C-alpha cells in the first residue's frame, strides 16, 4: 500500500518548518521574481502563440492565431488553462502572463512534492539533490507560457499513481491511473510512448487481478 506522505522539508523525515520554507523561498526567489516583474521578457514564440490563440478563443473569435485561418497547432490541456485565464483576466495580456507564470510556478512546486512522494515509495534517498537542476531547467529557461510545466506534472503524477496501484492491487487505483494517463496525452500529445509503456504494464497487472 502507498504510504501517506505530506509535503515537508528537504529531509524525508523532517517536519515542515517556517525556517525551511523561508530558506526555500529565498533560494528560489531568483527564479520566481524575474518572470513576475517582467513577464514579457521571458516567454518564447511558442508561448505568445498560445496566448494569442487563447485570447481569440476567449473573445469568441475562434480557434485561430490570426483571426482568419483555424489552427490546431497546440496541446489541448495547456490551451484550456490559458483560455480560462484569459476569460478571467480579459485583454490585459501582461496580467494574464503573470497569472499563467504563477500557475506554472505552483505546478513546479507541486511536482517537487510528488517527486518526493515517488522517491520515498521507490526507496530513492537524497532526491532533493536534483532540485537545483530541475529549477534551472524549468524556471530559469524559456519554459514559461508553454506546456512544459503541466506536462512534467502529469507525467510525475502518473508515475506516483502507478506505484500506488502496483502496491494496492486495487482496480479503482488502476482506473485513476488510466484517467491520469489520459491527461498526460492531452498535456502533450507525443506522450503517447510513455502512456503506452505505462498503460501496458497496468493492463498486465489488471489482467492478473481479474
């Protein structure tokens, strides 16, 4: 069975403390603050592509970049998030970019929580040694505005659910895993290879339970 875990400090056995939280925020401030202060300086062309299509959808123009030609050149789950933000914010692009960046930072932090859970379940110690590399890869590069954060979150969540289902051998846990794999596909369509591999292992396990 999957052990119950909660987000705490960097040590797997420690309790959450104000000090560890403060240290975490100080260490990550160089990553978080620039995109919040100058969001227009960070996103790539792909991010602006997402934002313009989302704005057009929110304004009722349609699924189009230039208001003329329809397009499907995006990953649907992240586009849905962007559309919701623009529906709430309106045409204030910089404000929408700040909200989207904040959402992505939240996704990154929750992904770290899930990685901690996963590492404890599979017996990997000192998982937090990789946090600086993850932070640089996601927060200090041109990942803002595109589907990378959501994609990473859904993939790690699927791995956590797979480990839980394998430990519990309950059919409903495999059903939840199947739903998460569906979200993985919507988060990034070329996750089909990852989904196929994990899904095949899940089907084999379920076949043994029936």
